[in-house]
C-alpha cells in the first residue's frame, strides 16, 4: 500500500488516457512554424487555466523543471543583499537556497513556531528596514500544518516587501489565491500529474534575473525546451480536480482518520494538528526509530516516509521535524503517512491492521 503521496502522488485516472492518446511527435513550443505555434497555443491555454485557478494573470505564470527550481529562481534571483524572513520548517529547496543567499551577505531570520503555529504578528514584529523578502510555505510537507497568514500579504504590500509562498502541497488540494503575493511555486506531480514540471507565479511588476542563459524561453526567465507532455497533462488534471477538491479532501480525511486511530491504539503520538492538511499525518513512535518503522512497513508492502523525499538521504533527525517538537523521542520516531483520493479506503484499513502487527512485532523484538 503506497502511502507516500506527499512525495509524489498517485496519477489521476485521466493521466493514462492522456498519455495513450498523446501523439508520437510534438513540435517544440518555441518553434516559429505552424506546428510549433499550435503547440504554443496549447501551452498558453494551460497557462491561462492555472492563472484563473489561482486568481492571477496568464503572463504571470512560468513553467520550470520543478518547484525546487522555481524556489531557486525566486530566492537567488531576488536576494543579493538585505534581510529575509522565513521559518524553521521550510522545505529544503527554500532552506538550501537561502543558505546560498546568506553566503552573498543576505541576513536570515528563521521564525520559531509558537504553540505549534505561526502568526502574522510574529512576521510583522520581525520586519526590519532592510527586509526584502518574506518566504513562508502554505502547508508543511512533513506534518501538514497549514499557515494561512491572514492579512500578511496586505501588510507586506504596503511596505513593498516581496511575499513568497511555497504552495506545493496546496494546488489541487485546497483553494489558493495568489493575486496579492509577490510569487508562489507549485508542483503538478503532487496533485496527480506528471513529474518534471514546476509552476511559478511571479507578479508582473517584479523583475527577477534568470539563473542561467539559453534560448530565452519563458520571457527570458527560464531557458529550456518546454516539457509539453507534462504541461498539457498538468492542465488536464487540474481541470478535472478543481471542481471536486472538497469531495477529494473528505475522501483523504477519512483515510487520515483511520491512520490516526490505528496510531492511538498503538500508543503513538502525532505532530499533526486537527486543522492541518487532510492529505497527510505524522505519527510519532517514541520507542522506535522512524527509519526502523519505515523499513519494517516497507518489507510488509506499506510505503511511508520518515521525512521529505528531498532530504531522506540526510543523516539524523529531520530539520523540519525538529521545528515542531523538542522531544528527542518524538523527533526520532516521526513517520509521515500521506494520501490520495484515488486510494482504496479498504486497502488503507488493511494497511492499518498490518501496521499494528508490524509495530507489535518490532516492540517484541521479532523483526
């Protein structure tokens, strides 16, 4: 049973039919001949669809190779000096690029969660005269915490401070409006489309230099041949799931509740909030290392994770998890379960029963 959809989600049922009908030749969307121009119109139609979904203009949407690249475009493009505010629990594609910016002389304030959450007031208190960027994710990818930050975009806009959101775990799952933000990044393979594509929203008044040169694609911001299959598929899937977002959320919330109940019966805690994302939950086994649990469940055909897939090769406790708890036992035993609305609830029930057997055997020293 695959329960690691926060790493990459199960394909939407429409993906198979989309790929089976895809032509054997697709012209380069940047070619000036008729075939290329037809493809370009299809790509731009997806651009308009994404823009309409998040409430922005089509010319503010850019395609990259990944959300990681999108975060790099914003953080390394904007930050050559000054001060940035972020959190202790950002994705590695934000944290690592901010560390690169720090080497240029940029100063970083990492906000600590207070009572398991983050408020607009915390951000405003941390502002300085030289603050150029505030970068806060919308939904945490390891615990599911949601950071709505009501009123922050208006306050930052008044102060002419760029507001960036890593919204990878939001698009296609929860309504997300970016109109008054400076930028945001999204990842279609997190909502059931193909890998190899990132989406960047960048406000039309913001100028960001490209990370590298090339053919001048995407209005000069991101050179490289468009990944047309991934772009068109992202549009098809987004079009299909947007009208049923709430129905899908209810489906995955049921699965989340099953895992939580199984965890309670096993004496596990949780780092996830009740008002967090329905798409994932983090259980903590204080008497078992997370990697031991993950490996034992994997051997039994249940696939979960001990943190973000983008940092799973790192040794020790997840930096992100450490931002949610200071209890060493919870830190070491945090395991993430994440869901797709296209999972079979009965399979999740079976996975819960199997998990109880596996954890019980681990505690007895059988595995």
